[in-house]
C-alpha cells in the first residue's frame, strides 16, 4: 500500500510483490516526479524482486524530473535481496 503522508513524503507498507506492484508503479512514479520525495519502507512486511523493480522505476521517474528520492526504513530482507542483485546503491539513504 502506498500512502502520501505529507508533502514530499510517502510510505509503502504490507506485501510489496509481483501481485501488488502493478497497482503501485504509476502512483509511485507520479509522486517521485512531482518533487523531492522521502519514501518510508519501514511498513513493508515482505518484498520480492518486483519491489526492487518498483523502486528502480521510482528512481528513474525522480531522476528524469530532476528530483531526489530518499529511502528510509529499509527492511533487512529487501536489503539482502538488493545485495543479491548487486543493487545496494538503489537502497542508499539520501541522494
């Protein structure tokens, strides 16, 4: 689930997997393109490789618009998965 929590801030929660990402991709990319965005991932219960694709897509949207995307509260499982795919830079806090 994607929730805009404040101007320039949002959170992802629940299961972020292949089934849920299709409904999250466009809204998250739009938020990321609107301006600097701090995305809190602390509510993510489980994530698979589709979650990494979702975050990559959001990063691309933010970069294309010239805005930073900052991730916080990264769950250990998602960090481990990013490591397996050599995508640790994707999860670095702060841009």
